[in-house]
């Protein structure tokens, strides 16, 4: 049975932990509101860009004039996976769910004889995959969005992907991120970004009108495809950050509740132990008085 001093120290330690988790929950809740608003504001623009790109691509025949970011290399051998995670932990299964999905996808591609390369955006994604896929990590980015996600950061990642593609380092590029749905729900989402492929949600909403373009559709696509990639990466960063704050708020709320329950249980144990010590001392005193 632990001593009263041990129980008092344990209760004090859990109370300190509860204060920390409660403060982290409040900070994440404050950040979540701004991040959620930014992510939801970016969705219509990004989805509309995809729909416009899909409409343009439908009228372009694969040719030497079509941009390679649209048509691809014609091969499907080397796959680059860009995963978006956080730089910090204490956010539940936010990072682990993305890493688990990447592991499954990478193993599936390797089993098919494909070459897999990994580009982690976020320290936790890199750390979670390093033990098994460390040799496949070709680049990484950390500390993005520390003061709020900016378009410049998304554009820098997108330009890196374009540069790698132009050097022939991969044939297909996938992006995987947590799509924010609510503070308690984040959905792991995959999207092929190179060569351009409209996400499933946008396929049914494709434009059916016929337009005349000046200059040609190929010229428009040549300028629009890299810009669309930057917009999509920016959106992935916003969705990931909102999901991170939501997951951390939920995790810290659960931790605070668990700490409260543990304090109650430890306090009950402390009172029972204290009562047992007092009762035993009284019995010893009474027994000694009777013996005299």
C-alpha cells in the first residue's frame, strides 16, 4: 500500500498535468476557430480551380504541346507520396492515421513492383516513417505554418514538386492529408496532384459548357497547371492545420477529463488510507492502555 506522502505527491503531479492539458485545450480551441475559417474559405476556390482545370483538360488532346504536368510522363513506375502532418505531438491519432495510410499505400505499390519515394511535410510524419521507409525519404519540410499558413509556403512546396518532376525524379505524385470535418473528425484523404487528376468529389460537378479560349487551351493550361498545384498544396496545408488543432483540442479535453477522474480516485484512496492509519493507531493506543 502506498504511503500518504506518495499519494499526496501523486495527486499534486496529476493536478499539475491537468492544468497543462486544460491550458493546451483552450489554446487549441482559440487557434481552431481561425484555422477552420481559413480552411473552409479556401475550399470553394480550390474546388472551382479543379473544375475549371477538368473542363480545360477535357478539350485537350494528348500531344507534344500539352503540359507534362497534365499529361504525365506516360509511365507509372515511380510514385512520390507527399504527406502532411504536424511538427508537434499531443494531438491524438492525427499523425498516426496519416502515417498508417502511407505505410499501407507504400507496401501496396512496392508489392506491385513500383518505386516509392516519400516527401514528409511535418516533423512527425518523418519521424513515424523513418524506421521503415527512411531510405525512401527524398525531401522534407518542417516548421510550416508556425505563424499561420501562408500561400508562399504552399507555393514553395509546389515549386519543389514541379522541379522534381521536370528532373524526372517521379512519374506520379500523391498528396495525403487530414481533411477537416469537425473538431472530433478528420478524414485521411488522398489526391493525385501530378499528373493532374480531378478529385472524385469534383468529377460529378464538371462543367459541360463549351468555351472558346484565347490563346489556345494548351497555352492556358501551361500557365494554369502550376498555379493550380500551388493552390491545392496551400489548401492541403490549411486543412491539415485545422485538423491538427481540432485533434489536439479533443485529445487535451479527454486528457483533462481523465486527469480529473484520476484525481478523484487518488483522493478517495488517500482518504481511505489515512482513515486506515488513524484507525490502526487508535487500536494500538487502546490495546496498550488495556494492557497497562
